[in-house]
C-alpha cells in the first residue's frame, strides 16, 4: 500500500491545503487554482519565487479572461507560465507599472512574444528618473496654476487630478509612487 501511495499524484484537497499554506492564497483562490491539474501546474510555475497572491490575481484575472476571449486553453495559450512569470517580475522590479503590464500582456496574447521583448520594442520601460518626473510635475503645475491655487486653499481632492495630468504627460510611464512623492513635495 505504501508503495502504491508513493506513486499517486497529489489529490486536489491536499493541493488546495498546500496552496493556502505555502503560497498564502485565500481559500477561494486555492479552490479555483486546483480545480484542474493544468491550472494548478501553470499557477505553480508562475508563482515559484514570486509574489504568490499577485501571481494568483494574474492567472485568475487577465490570463483566464484572455483564454475565454481567444477560445484557447492553458495548453494552447500563446502565453506560457514562464512568460507570465517574467511579466510579474517586470512589475515587481518596477521596470513597468501595473497599467503598462496590462498593455504588455495583451501584446503577449496577440504575438506570443516574451514580455521583455515587448517592453523593449515599444519603449514601455517605466520612468523612475526623479529628475524627469520633477520636470513634468513643474510643467503640469505651471499649466494648471488655477488648480494649484484651489488645491492650496483646501481642495485636497485635486491631488488625483494632478497625478492624472502628470501620468498623461508621461504617457503612463511614470512610476506612480515617485509621481505622488514629487507632487506632494511640489505642492507643499
């Protein structure tokens, strides 16, 4: 019996418990991810050594949506687990932000190319140069002097407007955290 048991694959309930324990994913997510063997294997490849919750969100969100939209399966998808993992790595190391990642993912679905190649081809690398961000912030604030006056008189909600204008001026390539920081400094 022990010999036979050692050759059995991991059962779904055991795998679900392991996903919850090892990867820290919620019970519902673990249930979805272990529903099919191919999905569980795909997820584990994507999640290994990465933010497991972020990996689960990408697999269950954008990846599953792309499979439905294109009528493909995990086995026939143009996006491999390794490629999706690379995309998550690009977000994690701030090479690209979440909005750009969605654009890169769509290009991956359409072309089957690796995310790094798409980012390089399309020039989508996130701007983390604080000097470049500060320059755009100064321009945006100068262009919207009336809104700056309103903000300084207590309309705190305009902060989001300024963030949007800076991101728009930078074609969405500004690092959101650095943009927020530069605006806070400039508006204080």
